[in-house]
């Protein structure tokens, strides 16, 4: 199926990209609102194209929500037939097999190469349709073990915010759905459009990190006041210095083993991964808000050289620092 060009300058009578969202009884209002706020609002004044946005459902009549109110959906599953993008924003119960009509409609859309998106537990719906077999995917960390048992053919990665597997995207829980939708918008319309929407929503255009940061862990109650907390704050303010596991353990007055354990407990990741994320975030900030050269930013962020910064940027974002600056600032 040919997909209309996504351009903020498109004529009002030009074909629009059709985005269809699947609602269902007992849906979470937040999960439903995520694709609505990214694709369903008119932001032409900011250069954002208008989408043909539809909310549909397999059920008829008012749909209840987990917040105690009901919503009316005007489209049935026939609205999926010509959609260019279909988003399943969640699912009410991993133990419940989705309606056969919905699964059939999703399989037909997949056969047409329609862009499919499963946010949070929406990944269970795509997996039930067989669409995720032999693909990399993600879902909410709290249901990751259950997902892996139910769908062993899916290559589940429970440690990321979202997975882009070409014409199939899946995300982790709740707020990660917003990250995934902004990523999809960036793919469809470019970074400037996605950045504009992110600014209006007052969120990061590209959030660093993974689900490991949000997994429930037994945090020491006095963490914010201990040596490790102070060390993390100090490192964040001194990223230009060379840091290693040993130098940081020494500064924290801990053995290497104790420091490694405490660090992972506090951050959900390794020293190397945390440092890299901090340095990339600092480089992004400087590229977006300063006129410093790429070489100077590499030094300030602790990459040592512009070549190292460019390599890490390409690995993380599939673009260059200069291109990031141009796209974010529109210059």
C-alpha cells in the first residue's frame, strides 16, 4: 500500500496518512491518550501534518475504562482496512485471547505491509496474531516473563524502551509508549516535526536509558544521602574527567565488588552504560542549546575526541552530532 508523503506543507486536499488506534472495553485512558496526543491533534501551526486519525474497536457500544468513565467509539474494525499505521495501545488482560476478528484484521494489515505498533501490553495482541514470531520485541518489564513463556518464538528484549523492527514496533510500559510514538512520528515526518510535538508535550524528544531504570528494586531508604548519591552527582558535573570503575570505587571508599553491586542496585545498569548515557545526554544538550563546536562538545562530555563522539552518536542514534544539531534546531 502506498503511503502518503508526510509533510507539514501538504495541501489540505492532499491524501493523509491514516493512523488507526484499537480501543477495547476496560481500556486504560492513559494508554489510549498516548497515540491520540501525538497523532490526533491539529498542530499545523507548528508545521506538523494533519493525520487521518481514527479510534476503532471490535466491540460495539460504549467502552468502559479503568478510570470509571466510558467512551464512545464511532469506528469498527473496518477502519483498519485502509490504514497506513495501526496502533494497539495496550491490552486489558494477558490471559485473555484477543477477539478473532481483531487478530484476523491485524494479520491482513501485516500482509499489506501496514505499519503495526504494539504499546505496552499491546505487544501481547501482536504476538497472539503471530506477527512477532522470530522478531525482536519488547513489552512492560512486569509481564516480560509471562510474555516469554507464552510466546517463545518472539525474541523478547525486556530492557529497552521500544523496539523498531521495521514495519512492526513494540514498546515497554506506560510512558515508553510515548517514546515509541514520538519515534514513529520521527520516522514518518522527520526530527523537526517530532521535536516540535515533544516540546509541546514537555517531554524529551529522545529519552535515554531502558526499562532497567524503572524495574522495582529494593532501594536503600537513605540512598539520596549516602556516598554513592554524592558520587553520581559529582560525576554528572565532571563528565570531562576520565572515569573508570576503579577510580569511582576508590572515590566512593568502597571495594570494586561492593561498588559494582551498589551501583547496579541504585541505577539498574553498569558503570560503563551509565557513564555513556550521561555523556550522550550531555552532548545532546550542548548540541541543542549551545554553539560549541563538535570538538569542544566531545571534550566537555568526556568523549575525548570528536571521532569518539561521532562513533557513539552513530551507534546510539543512527545519525551524526552535526545532523542532530541541524534537525533539532532547524539550522
